């Protein structure tokens, strides 16, 4: 009887110990991304493969930042389609570019904008780097091609941050290496929305505009839900719920890999960015709201491309989703407790 009584009396202490251990492990799990960020690890090598190697900041330059990890198969297709379109529609894109950034000067000799193609190889183990070099060798348009080779795999967020901070363009377009977003449809839409956004929300014309336009697949949700499994559909809606609750209700689709930034916005946002994996886009929204960067969203044509890095079984997909939720909780906690400081650039 006494042994039983001692066991019952000790049960609360065991219970609280277990709860304490679980709480500590949960806190460690949530703040793990913050710990990873403090370790650095964004070392890279930048190589200009084509174009003016003395190129500084250019008021007539559109930068395209393309994060790539083991993309030797999909990247050539994407670059083919992208470069053909950019060259074919350079004149019309010049007019849209000028309107988006507020260029009022008359172009002499009918000069057109130039492009800066920045491919960020995120520690690939395949032939991605050679694919970029091959394209640079055949380029005769006078545009710039840069290859940024990360010294180790850092994640999509880290790769995009490195590319954005190395860019020189007055406008910077983040675009995925798989070519899932139709650039012929999406880029003009984002440029037009950038023009509208800057005209509507820019109060001090003496300062460069800080604006970002998110390409969005939100208008495709019903079609996506009809073609996807119930698990994927549930995870998609759950993710959107947590984005709205933890980040912002202003953007419906944070994860589309097609976003346009003004130079000033790119510097402000990516200088402050901490997350390096899949959920980095959600932190961009949080930073934009805190720094009062103008944000808008426009629907784009998007197609699912085979070979996604998120393809896998239900367990793999659930773990990735859990990791993204963890990252959003980490962002909210780090800014709330001022673990992460905000720097205005």
C-alpha cells in the first residue's frame, strides 16, 4: 500500500517533468531557424559571364534573380522561353518599365532597357553551373549574365537573398528556375501593377519608391483543389489560414515564385531577411508591413511543372508543411520579442 501511495504521490512530479521537457523541446524547435541564421553560411562566389563587367547601378536595367538547385534539366527550358520573350518584347517592356519606375526622361536614340540575368546556384551537385555558362557563351544581346555559386546549400531564401543583394537593376524580378509562371503573361502584369502601386501610394516623389508586387495563384485555387488530393488541398488551405493569422491578411498567395521589387524595396527587405528555406516569402510580407513597403498582388498564369523539390509522399509533404508553420511561428516570435532587429535602408 505504501509503495502504491508513493507512486501516486510522485505522479504529479513526473507529469510536470514530462510537460517541462516537451515545452523546452518545442521552444527549441520553433527557434531553430533563428539559431541557424546566426551561424552565417551565405558565402558565395560571383562571376560575370557576359555583359559589362564594370556595370554599376543602372536606371535602365531589369534584374532577373533565378534561384537554382539541381536544375540542369528544367533550367535550359526556362531560359530558352525567358530569353526569347525578353528579346522579342524588349520595346514594349521598356515602356512598361519606364512607367513602373516613373522615368520621365526621353530616351535618346530609342535606347531600350537591358537585362541582368542572375542565376544563383544553391550548392547543386549536377550540371546547373555549366548550363548557365553555356547560355552566357551564346548571348549576343549585350545583356549581363551573372552566376552566383553558393559555397554550400543554404535554401531558396538564402539563395534569393544573395542574388537580390548582388543585383544592380532598378527593378528586380524573382523568378523560379522551373518556369512554372508564364513570363509573357506575368511580367507585363507585374510592371503595370507596379506603376499603379507607385502612383497610388508614393507620397514623397523625391525618394525612390519602395514597392513589391507578388505574382499570385490564388485565383486558381478552385481549379487546384479539384485536381489535387484531399491531403494537398487540406494542407494548402491550412497554410493560407496560418499565413493570414501569423503574417498578414493582405496577401493571399505568398509562395508563388514570381515577385517584382523596386531597387529600394529589395535592399530594405532582403537586408532584413532571416529565413532561408521555403517559408522565407512569409517573412518578406512581415518585413514589408513593418517597414511600410507598399505591397500588391496580381494573378498570373501558372502551371505545375514536373520535378518539383516538394514532390514526395504524404509524410514528406506533411513534414515540409510542419516546417513552414514552424518558420512562421519563429518569425512572429522573433519580431515580437525583438530577437530580430529591423533595419531601415
